[in-house]
C-alpha cells in the first residue's frame, strides 16, 4: 500500500536538506546527528524519523542497525514506515471509524476499509519543527514538535505532539513522545516504527536473532489484522517468547501469515514506571537491545512485506530484513471498550516513554 503526499516542489539545499513547499508554506527538511562515545544517531524532521543508529559490535566494529535509505527523498513515498513516528493513532483502526462522546468520526481509510498509522498522510508524512537540538555533550538530544489540526485525516481536536530523542548513559537511546489536545477529546497512540537488524542493516534477515518478549497474552486479530477484542494466552503457541527463542524457529507454525505481526499485552494502561518489554540478541555480532516502556503493549513485526526495497548503499531489503518492536497502546482501542483507553483530553495529556539499552555480549 503506497502512501501519498503531494510535493509541489522539492529543492536540494547544501548541508541543510530539502525545502518542501506544501499547501500554504515552505518547510525545510533536514538530517540531524546526535553523537556520544561510540554511538551515533541520525534523525530527520520528516516524520520525526530515525535514519540510522551506528553502534559497535563485540569486536568494536561499528555498524548501522536500522533499515532505511541514503536519501531523504526516498522517505517521501516510502510505504514501509522505515524509522518513522506514526500517528495520530498508530496501528489499525477497524472500518476507519469510531464513536466518541456520541459523535461518529469517519477517518481516511488507507489499508482497504481500515485506517493504518494515522491515514494516508499520518504523522510519518509531515514536516516536524525542530524546537531544540544539541548534537554532542553530556546529553545530546533533539526535540521535534508538530501541530495537527482539528479534522486532520478525520480525527477531532487540535493536537500538539512532541517527540524527543536523547542519547544517555553509555549506549542508550531514550525516546519520549508527548501530546496534548487544545480543545476536543481525541485518540492518540504514537509509536516509533524503526526496523532493527542488530547484525547490521545489510547483514541479511533477522530470522536467527533471539527475541524475548515479556507479554503472556496477545490481542488476536481477524483476517484484516483488526483485533477481535479478546485476549489470548501465548502458552503453547509460536507467539510464546516469554523465554528467549530464535525468531525463525517457529515462524512457519503461524496461521496463514508471512511472519509475526501481533500486539503483546504488557499492562492495563500507561504506567508511571518503565518496564522491560523485550530483549533482542544477535549472536554473530554480539549486539543486544533491551526495550523498556511505560506503554501497555508492544507490536512485534518481522518485516513481512518488505520486498525488493532498495536501501542504504544500494542494499536490497527482502522480507524479514528487520524487526519492529513498536511500544504502543493496543490496536483499534477506540472500538474496544475493554482495551485501555487512548483518549486524550485537555486535562489528560499523553506521555509515552521508551528506553533502548544497547550492549554487547561475547558468545
């Protein structure tokens, strides 16, 4: 499914990026780097997107562990959501509609009859404003903000969204997502859609990586990947990653799917403290990634529909080239009263924390 965005003009600018002329004003798109020790992160204000993350392996060799493109232009019509911040509501909304406080809202359908990652022009397809940027130092960070207007893609309320990236500790990346509505209640579910390959973005597939997910239940889905509203234990199924398992060891046991694409239950709402959601390890490189969050769910996706995508350095990505661990609220929560609420009000803002801890382990 291709996303669409009308670019009336783009112009390559030296060092600073692209100037995009939209419906009413000119916005500048650039790539920004954060550096601390051996870790280097590149992000863009196009979709508040992670472009690359360079880390050492167990031998000290540096490698980029995020799938993506060499040119910002390639992100404009990207259909994979490589590294993007997705919203206003990440994941799927069944039937592209919901009812809130007695008002029925019809959204933009961009995956069959459903809404995926905010619609045909979600938060991954807009220019965010850079409000703060410190490239180096003790706490390198960058803060992006975006104002979403009332009725954008069918969602109610004027919304102010903020995404921050911080390099902290030795090799840790903190991502903080905030949002507040200025008037009407509205659903909010922001997620980062980075595709990780700890062996390196150009090292092949992730089927030999070892994953542990600290969720004992999933929210099962129908044929259109819309949650049924029920909860299912992972015990005795190929979805059980409570103990570490090789990603590809049971992938052929999944029912009528190309791979994993399912939400794991971590809690009953956004908590005040972070909890470990998942751990990924690549034995060959020795790299380990530990994902912690305050979100109630995490979507485990194995890049099932990445096919013949020309990425960085001309490397061609194929299915399972990377995996996603999208910490989030449950998909289609607006249509399931038994799911934790995603409704944000002027009195109840949204705050979503992620901490990605990277290390190496000799095996």
